[in-house]
C-alpha cells in the first residue's frame, strides 16, 4: 500500500537523489585540491592525492582502518559489477539461446563469464593511461561516451509520448557508434598507432569529453525525434504510467490474489512549491559547480 501524498514524496525523493549525486564532487574532487595545496612537493601523480592525505593527516590507527574501508569498498564495487555483468550475459544471452539449460549449467557459465571479464579487465589496464593519466578522468570520459544516448531516450521519453521504440533503438545505436568512434580514435591517436590529420578526426579527438557528451546528447535527441516522427505513434495504452502525459492513465493489470493498490495521492500545493524550490536549488548548485570548476 502507498502512503499519503505519494506523488509529492516520490518527487522529493528524486530531488534528494539528485543532491546525493553531487556528493562525488566533494568526496573526489575537493580532496585532490586540498592535497595539491598542502603537499604540492610530495604528489608525484594526481592518483596519489587521497593516499597522501590519509598517510599525512590521520593518526596511525585510523590509517589502517581507512585503507581497509577503501579496499573493501573497491572490492564490493568490483564484485557487484562482475555479478551484474555475469547475470546479464547468462540470463539475457545464454539462456535465450538455450532455454532448457539447467540451473547448475547457468551457474557454471556465469562463473566462466566472470573469469573472462576479469582477465579482459586486467589486459585492458595498460591502455588506461592513453585516455588519461588520471583514473577519475578516465572513468568519467568512458561514462560520457556511454550515457548521452541513454539519457536522451529516458528524458525525452518521459516528456513526449509521441516517441516510439524504433526511434529509441536508432538513437541508442547512433550514440553507441559516436561514442565508440571517439573512443577508438582517441585511443589510437594517443597510443601512437596512427596520427590522424583530418580536421574532422582532430575535432573529434581534441574536443573535451564533456563537450563531446553534449554533442552526442543533441545528435541522439535529433535522431530519436526524427525517426519517431517517421514511424507510427505508440499505442497510448502501452504508455500508461510511463510518461508525464500518461501518468494518470489506468494501467491494465491482472489480479493475482493480493489486495489492489490504490491510486497515489496528489501532491499538495505546499509540497509542489517545496519541490520546485529544491529543484531550482539543485539546478543552481550544478550550474554553480560547473562554472567554478570549468
């Protein structure tokens, strides 16, 4: 059962998640700036900023505790990534090809897939520095080549019910091609495998990865809208509850014995005003951080 004022609480929870997303700026970026200011002569690489702060500012007992927590966090993150990737490969690919496969075979295949991904990850480590000498920038740049088409489909999809599956698939494939092209060209150029002299290639390689992400988002949005307009509009019944325009449409469900869920309560004018205010504050915070650190 849903609690009272469900719609207002859901929006507030989304806004709160947006504020949480800003925390990496203060947890990952500011410590590096502090380390640069305090230990300029000791930093041989930006990747040493956090360990330098820990070793020089914390007492002996806390150093081991923080390092153990850091390693545990890294191991937990890697474990979840490998587990998710293994599940994706096993259930969405292997089981589709062999529907009658047993549970034991699925588990064994998942273990093999995880081992292969670990080996591929280790083999890729020597190539990371060609993208950036800083691990954080490398991670953000790779994410920037993947996220824009997904963001375009999600944001425009909930705003405009005219979009359809054909437009979404075309947009995702276009974004994958643009991201893969930038990644391959950048890696080949910086690794010295080939020096690209074409103006288009140089423009693609030398552009800041964040600006290239904006370019990809615009292109994917145009492709999404254009292809969707060329194909028939989706059935409105299939969009019930999925877009802002169809959020109040009745979703066709089949009773399975559980009590029926009541319709979520509308947000009150006070909740609406508070959500708008915090949304503007979130937007202003993001823009302010971008201007300050650009």
